[in-house]
């Protein structure tokens, strides 16, 4: 995946406001931007992991049910009166 250039039109006083907010928070505008990107990426990673866990849980549950059904079928075949 490659990143494409992005152009965003910002209000004229954006940089002044960003600097003031960053100074108030004890950081820099570039550090704030890096934090925002990192937060976004971590959120996406958490979402992907949750989807993967859900798929894994569903697959595991299906395997458990198939094993249970196989045991029930085997037990039914061993009961007296059932032709094996």
C-alpha cells in the first residue's frame, strides 16, 4: 500500500490556532499530527483484530460443534439395538 499526496485547504489562521493549542498542551503541531495518525492506525488495528477474533471464534465454535456431532453419532452407533 502506498500513500498518495493529499491537499487540504485549511482556514488562514489554522497554523496559528494549531500552534496555540500545541503550546497549551506542551507539544508541537507535528507531534499532534503524529499522535492523531497513530491513534487512527491503532484504532484500525484494533478493529481488524476484533474482526479476526470473531472469525476465529466462529471457526472454533463450528469445529467444536462438528466434533460433538461426530461423538453423538458414534455413541448412537454403539448403543444396543443399533446396527453398526
